[in-house]
């Protein structure tokens, strides 16, 4: 079995054919972790995991799902699957995360890709994200769970936060360079590789990441590989693996075996 360590079959894009796709994935030896981005999608990921073998869940609040007028104006209510949240409800997420099928906290982190104009507004925007991210790190620590981390245009702030803690987890959808990869590897994090490698030149960074620290993911329904379905799904794992084969110059079987073992180790599957 190979694991898609970051999928969103809990999202509305899969509402019509979710059960059929899950059955096809499991029948083809593909397990997955469906990742929440707010409480609604986290709860859906939990429900899917509870009803299917070899499917697990992660629960958390994505930085672009934090309620703000700025994000509303940018149209990010869809990113939140229809719901933005004013704050991270620690106890509500904690209760959901007590299930054995919930194997991580997240997707949480920092996203500065779009920022308000004005120094004061920018700083408030960043501080709110940091505050909510720290709460989720606290929850992960309390429950002894790893963290699935989202980071876009915020590597320095992320490193500063994580370097002050002992955190187990994965830096999902890595978009940095070799030096940035080395910084986060020094903290013991895994690096998540997905279809972003077909949109950005990450070859040098990936070459420098030990195979024992790589996780394979799709981030479906997003980041579909070239020539694959417009709506991405876990079957795209093979394209990600094939690209890593080219970059690392290793056998496909070895990459599938070790990255699957990495997933089992990190998420205690």
C-alpha cells in the first residue's frame, strides 16, 4: 500500500463520487490522510476515516480560513469550504482529535501570499495567523500528534516559531530552495512533495532531501499533474513518484517503499 499523505476528499468537489473514488483507491492499494482546513472539513475527514480502513484524518484550521475582512474581500470563503472561523476552538478540535483515526493536527501554518496594504494591517494579519498556529501546535503537543504545516511566503516566521519548540510533522507542499529545505530538515521535519513540482523547479531542493524525510502527497483536488484529470485525486501519486524517480535517480519501488514507511512512522499508522 502507498499513502497519499495530504488529500482533501473531504471537500465538496468530491461530493458526487466520493464513495466510488474511495473504493477504487483502496482496491488499488492507495491509502490516504484527508486533511481538514476548518472544523466542517475536519469533521468530514473524521467521518470518512471512521468508515473506511486505511483512510485517516487530520484536523485543523488553515491560515486562509481565519475570518478577516481582507480574506473575505479576496474571495477566500471558498477555501474555507463556505465557512471562515474567528478563532481556533481548542476544545472542539481536541474532542475530534481524540479518535484513533485522527493522526495529525493541521493543515495549519502561515500564508502571507496575499497581504493587506499598510504596515499596521499587515502586521495584524500576520500576528493573527501566528496566534492561531501556536494554539494548534499546543494541541498537537498535548495530544502527542504530528503537525501538517502549510507555509507560503512565510518561511522565516515559520522557522522562528518552530525552532522554539520540539515539533514532529511535515512541511506540506514544499516550495522552497535547497537552503530552506535544510533549515527545516534540521528541525526534524519531513518534506511533502506533490504536483507543485510540475509548476516550479524544485529539483535541486529535492535532490538534497534524504529519501527518509520525504512524504508523497497530491493535495487533491488541487495541483493536478500535467495530462491528469483537472480535478486531482490520489491516483496522481504515480506521477509524483515518477518525477521523484527522475530527480533522485532511484528505483520506483524503493521510493514507494521508503516514503510509505515514512508516512507510517510519522503518523503512527
